[in-house]
C-alpha cells in the first residue's frame, strides 16, 4: 500500500475503489440517498440537458455498507454498479448482496473489477472477475474493468510500459468477450490513460473501438475523453465520501440504458 493510498483512506491490499485518488475512502455503516438530486445531465453531444433526460446511477463497494436502495430509487436513480473483485486475490463479500438489493429495488445493475496488472495477466483477471459475479447476461450491465492509478507498490502504471498495458487490456477484452458475449466497459480517467496507455496507435484505437468508456471527472463537466473515444457511455461526476459511494450520469435516457443492458457492446 502506497503512502498516497493510505492518505486517501485505503487500508488494505484489496481496498481500491473507482476514483480512489480523488476521494477520502472510509467505511460507512448505512447509506441513504442525498436529500437533493444533482441536476446536470449530459447529452450525447456533450451539452447539458434537462433534469430528466439522462439516467442516473451510483457505484458502491465494501466501504459503502448497507444501502437504502429504495431511497435512491425514489429520487430517480436507476442503475448501480458494485465491486466484485480485485486483481487475482480479492472477492467482495458485500458485492452480491448489494446487487441483489439494488435489483429488488428496480435498478439495472452491473459489477466492476479493480485491475491490478502487476499481479497477473488480463485474461486471468477477466476469468477471476467472471467467476465472482462479473459476467454478463441480457438485462444486466456489461462488467467493468477499472483501470486507474496504482494504489500499491510501484509506479502509477503498475511498473508496465504503455505497450504492456495495452496488451494486458486487449487480453482482458478478448477473454471477457469470449466468455460472456460482450466486451467489458472500461472505467478510467483521461490523465491516467494518457500517461499509462498512450495517446495514439492502432492498439489503443482498437481498445476504444471495442469497449464503451466510463469516464471519471469531478470537475463539473465531462472534459476531454482519452484517445480514441469520441464520447463517454457513463460519467462518474462526484464522490460522496460521507456515504462511500459515487454519483454517475449515463449518456442517454433510461431507454438507452435498457437497450445497452440487453444487447451489450
């Protein structure tokens, strides 16, 4: 565990969550929806739209604890992601119950895997993720591979070159597609992607062509997307540290979200 990760509240070798470097992570015993909803809604062309035009969601982890899904659903949240696994060494104990609770409240759900490319290959981690609930069936959201700053020993890019990182992702994509019938979504931040994956080249373009983008940016707007994505599928726009969850905005309304869950990518 790096000193930077500890300063953000991570306490173990399996505690990484999406956007960990931009938030203060801590365990929360019970979570309810915020009293007021955020009103920014990003349209496919990048223009802020009306309050009801885009699907809203949250993502949770073991830090989130018990979630009052009904309170979120009553405020218009319609999709949710829960952490399933990390690297080749951690399975979330709360992930399955968080997903089942969200489904019971009427959410469209999916799960994510925090990648640790320093410990094993992409295909192996895709299999590890799928075996722990991260697969896909029509009606659920395709699984997500979370690719971001390394919270553990080594540099930000897991001590891998851009080329090695690209090959790791392609291997993950290939295996996930072969086993589930769809490509995974990629969660990342533009700054990390530019540094660790690269800003040009046919392999980077192939990765973007295959997988939809879940982009993290807490600046108040989507901002620039990594090469070679034209736009994002989902936008993580805020971290609610007091609740241990994040707020997300889908690039489309509920009907577009439902179609995505049914046909994959």
